[in-house]
């Protein structure tokens, strides 16, 4: 049986603040260990992730972002075709668009949590600033997950 709620964390723990999403996802898994929730981590979104969206009621994408305001930005998102579908990685918007193209129906309701990161260099650890942003974001995400 497919869990109705999917949390899809995008990030690489070897690249400094890019570890935000996987670390946040793992902290959420401990609290939301229930068949209604599934947590998936990957370095980047690929076209193959479209199959992970099938049968879901809600999807929450987690990602670190150097361009959003601190501490985080949470928003509902929808399918949008962008140039990322032709690269080695996709945006959440492009993945939702691909879903609608492949399955001929609207993608499940989706939200994107972007947590402000600062340094993404290979071999760096999580910065203190990003860690504080992750703590702030975790409160909102836990509330969001309890409501779904």
C-alpha cells in the first residue's frame, strides 16, 4: 500500500548546508513513523522520481536554498515546465509537470519547503546559521504534517 503523504528530501550531506533536507527528513521520520507517511531522500530529483508520486494525496519537497530568505520559505507549488527536465536534475515543479505528462492527470497537491543555506562546498559541515534555520523550519513542518 502506498502511503498517502510523501516527504521527499533533496540534498547531499557531503556538501555543507545541502545536508539540511536529509537531516530534517530523518528527524521527522522518528516522530511520524506511521503508514500514512513515507520519507525518501536523494541527492537530486530525477525523472524516475515521477513514479514515487503515484497514489499520493500530498507531497512535501524539502530542499536547501541559498536564494530564499532566512530561515525558510514554505509554499504550495504546481506543475510548471522548466528547462530542468533536460538536465541531470529536475526541479520539483518540473517533476510535477512530468507526472501530469506521463499519467495524464494533475499531480498530487504539493508543497515545497526551502530552508536557507549558506555554504555548499564539498567536505564542509552544516553551518551554525543553517542549523538554526533548520530548527525553525522543523516546527512549521511538524505542524504541517500533523494537519494533513
